[in-house]
C-alpha cells in the first residue's frame, strides 16, 4: 500500500497535538538568519517528544511539528547550550515506557548522551555514551528505537555510516551490521509503526530488522513531513478552529486505535503519546472517496457507511476490503435511508444506527441481520457517536453530549449540557 499521498502534509497540519507544558512558548523567532527546513537542508536528528510532537534538529535549532519557524534548541533543552549556542545534536530518539516508567528522550552529541523527560535533564546526565549504551560508538549519525513486536525484542538502532549498531535494551549488548543498500542516514525516526532514514531533503522507508528498503523510495520530505510552499497540494490550508469544527464519523477498533472522519480526511489516534495523525481517507480506505456518513467497529472489522453502501475492511490485514463489498444497507443491516451516525458499545453485538429522529438496534450476530428495536430520539441533527466504557459521546457541530447508555440516549427528553470539542480530541485550533 502506498504510505502517503501528496496531500498528506496538508492533513498533518490538522493533527498537531498540544504543546509541551514547559515554560518556553512557541513564539516565532523573528530572525532572517534562522535555518529554513524547506530549503532542502539535512536534519541532524528527528524524534517525537513525550506528547507525540515531532522534533526536527538542525545545528543549534529545532522545529516542533510540521510547520512553523526554527527555534533555539536550548529553549527546550538548555543543557545542550554549554558552548555558547553551538549545541548541535548527532542523534535522538524517544525510549518507550516500560512498567510504570515515563517515556524519555535521549539526545546524543559527540561522546555524550543527554536523558530528558518533560524538558528536564535526568539526574546524573549528561553521561558518556558507553556508560548508558556500552558498545555503541561516539559521533553517531542517527538513532531510532524499535520496540518489541516490531523487532524481536526492545532494540535501539544506532547508525554510523553504512553500519547499524543494534543495541538490545535487555542484555545491553550490541550487534553490528552493514546495510550498504540503505543511504547514509543523517537522522532516523519511527512514525506509526514505520521506519524512516532521512538523507538530505529526502527520506527512505526501511525494514528495522533486515534494513530492506521499501519500493518507491527515496521521496522528498518536503512533500510529506512538513508544510512547505509549492510542495504537494494545499500548502496554504488553515487549521479549523474548534468552535467551527465538525466531524462526520468516529470509532475505536479492537486494538484501541481511534479513527475520526472529517470531510476527505481521517485522523488516527493510537495513543496520546504518539499524537493525533491525519491522512486522506483514500490512504487506508482507497475504495471510499469524498467522506463517509457513519462508521463503526466490530470483530476486527471497520464498517464504513456512505450513502446506501456499506464497506467492510479487515483492520488486522492492513485495511483490506472484504470480498464482495460494498453491499447495500438493506443487504448488510436490514435498513434503508440516510444514516447520521452508528456505534457499537464495548463487548456488545448490537450496532445502534441513528437516522434523523430514530435510533435502530441491529443484531450483528443474526443471519440475515435485522432491526430488533426502534426508538424515537429527542436529540436530532447528530453528526457522529462513539460508545466507550465511560458512556456515549454524541457529536453535533462543534459540541458533544455525554450519555450513560444507548437507552438513556434514546429516552432522555432533555439533552445534557453540551461540551465543546477540544484540540486534544481532533487537532483543531482553540
């Protein structure tokens, strides 16, 4: 599957997470001498922070997120400036939490390693690299973590030239391989289960176990990982204000990943630590264009409803459309007419379909599927709905309403006090 389309970077602008709570603010630095990431420069290091914001390092500066001006690195990592603002970075990565430990960012420079959490240097740092990562060389080119499941065990890949030094976190041992077929990486990062080597203004996707390069690479990072004028499409897109936000559909799959659909894009939230990421709908659901009306998840499958058609995708095999689909609403769910929203509550086998002033319950275990209950609703004009262990959120425009259960949603004559959609929920601008 093609990883990105040329419209991805405009969608990424929608998905910026909350800024870090450190004292420095993201004010623009008015300095014409600042590096311009759209000028084709080489990044020294790339890593997500504890909240999923991507940090791009270059010289003594960094960028936070996919657009905006460069800022001094010491604004966030002050200990890097021990040489009169020449705090360059060789490599950086985020170590995922184990047990009750917090995620930490490791930054490498020359023969030293800095360990940060929430922009605060951990006690005892900086250290010599050999103290924390015995066997790993100094003056690195790049580094990226590979967690267990994507690699055989929890590893960190350290790059220097064409050599990759594979560090085992559990045994504290290093194996060195030569991946001459991979470009020399000046930075590397992991993003949504994929691994990228950056070289010049290009990037190459690779397998973290074999080093195998994916077909179709290298690609220009300015078309995908940042908002640059005259690259890709929609570079002048403005993030919608939360007060003007509107979503079309929302669901959470069996793995806990949340999907939010709005117009031609969908946003995916794996965990809050990885941030909210946005893509064109056709990236994963290539058979569906121009938005959806409703969506729900059931038994490792995601049901997309558009018009009178139902598309069912298997999430366990990279969103593969089930053979024989799409089918009509009548064939699949035993209903007809426009669907405003649909949801399935955890550990249940009933999909609740909202159509105007009516909510219909459909038994998903029945063959053929048929409506088992029809209830009138007092709340109308619903855009989307999501059921979780905490209850049901019903979205209407830029607000949402909380209900305890499908029954209270249907039978309540007075709507609860509405709450406003927030930036953390869908990446809008507050």
